[in-house]
C-alpha cells in the first residue's frame, strides 16, 4: 500500500529495529567470513569481541518477510543475515522491552480494519535464536505510524498522517491492549506542502524518567507529556520547544549526560543543540548548524540523529545529499563543531545506528535497498567506509540489540 503526502511519498512497510542483545556469540577472530543463512538459529562463535545483533525494519508487502535479523562483526563491519520474519505490512520502526522478551513494531499504513489508521504489532522474542512470534495487533489510532518507543509497560507511538500520539498498555503476555490515550496535535506551519496539518514524527521518554517528548514536523514544535498510568498527560509546559518556523523538526536525541539534546530538522536541513531543563520539561536553544555543505543547493531531507555512546560525537543523516554529517560535541557547553560530511554509499539514508562497541555505524539506504557500514574513529568521530554492505528491500530502521 502506498500513501502520498506531497513530497513525502512513502511506501509504508516496516518493522522497526530495536536494541536487543540476544544470547548470540561473537565473530570469528580470524576474520573468516561465514556463509549467509536464512535461519535465525545459526550459531555464532564467541572469541575476542562480542557480536552485535541487529533487527531491521522495512517497507514490505503484507505477506512477505519484513523484519530481518543480522549479526554484525564489530571488528570489520560485516553484516550476515540470521533470519527473516513475516511481520505484516510496513513494519517500519521497532522497539524492545528491557528484558528483550518482546518486540513492538508500527505497521505504517493509512488504513487498518476499515479505519483511517495504521497498526501496532507485538511479538515474543526467542532468547536463543532471536526469532519472532506474533502475539497481537491493535489500531495505532492514526494514519501512518512512523515511530515507536517504550516507557516501562507503556508503548508510545507517533502517527504522522494522523497528527497525533498514542499510548498502549503492555499486557501480562507481552501483547498490547487498545490505546489508553490519544493526543491530537494542533497547528500548522508556513510550508504549505508539508505543514498543512500537524505531523507527529517522534515520541520517546526523556533520560530522567519524568518527561516524554513528541516532535511534530507539521507545527514546528516539541511537545511535552508525562504518564499517568498508561495515559499520556500534557505537561504544564505543553510546548517544550518551538523550532524556527518552516524548519520541520523530525527526531530528537539526548546526550548521555542528560543535560543536552539534539534536534534534527527535515525541512531546512539544520541541527539544533538544546539545553535540557528536566524540572520544567523544556529546552533552550544553544546553537543551530547546517547538516549540508553551503554549496549544496538540491533537495535534502534530514532524517535521523544519534549521539555516540561516549557522548563525544553527534551524527545526522541527509536524504538527498545522501550523507552522514558528523559533529564533535563540547561536553562542557553542549555545542557542536562539524568535522565531516561523508557519502553513505547509497540512496536516501533513512535511519542509522551505532553498535554496542561504538566501533561501527550502520546506515539504512531506503531507495538503494542496502545497509552500509562505517568504521568510527573514536578519537575524531570521523567515519570510514568498511566496504561491507547488506542487501535489504527498502530498509527503514536499524536497531542494535542492547546488552543486559
């Protein structure tokens, strides 16, 4: 199924990826390449460095494999497929519970069971193989759900076309109950093609456990919430941050120290450093820089933002220029200095992620059907292509399985 939103044309299919550290062992230290297998039960030998496991969410047809499991050699950047799972149409973004027992995915469609809605799916994760077993699916309560996260026993979803965010209780069996709350966003922006209505693009809890933040591309705002049970409640400071008009904020990433956050803007190709006030649930702008070179004049739509695990570097993806921009972070001020802009080796880099070792950055190039990997220089933050890639149909989300 396809839906069009002016210049945002997405064939929604995705089972997002979420961090999940399974009981898989590490790569062969000799560097010998292992044969690709379609079985999620392939054994991986542990030696000197622990292998990262990665789930990839995609845009896919309802009856095809749509979430994939890969093992990553953190020394070389090589990706080997370990399994593929049928997870319904367009499982684009994923999240996992802390115990790695369940995986949750949005099904990014604009119609579900006769409603103008996408869906949210729940799966049990096999702790040995990483295989997924379907539990249940519920309406997302808005069209084109495009982001999902977890706060304890509550799943949080942003519906892009619906222009709202919703919360869902996690049941005893790991499945999802119907929406406990739906918060409709209001307002528009100056860009008449992309901001004719609110478009929620992100929702996730902050690092302090008190606040939840939703980023809305359509009204140029970051909105603040908290949970009352499983229900979203607007903070007293309902608008946590107002971006520059027509900038189109998309995703937010916090610094490990919890003092700073970084907001990437899709419509004007900028990255903003923010100071975070946890008590008020608000942000103050520290600095805004471009994500693209000054001489690049063609269409560009930034997508994802991540801070390195050590807090020293910041990364953003550019769809159009097809690059990753790299900034050094001054940890005393939160401000950024650009150090690199490097081609992703593919087309339309949607999502990317960093492995648990902090050695490898993986990029999902949606339109060229590939995931490319880069070695991270931990001293400078700069990226170097490893020469490895994995062929995946319309990858949207790359999620590393976290260690317990």
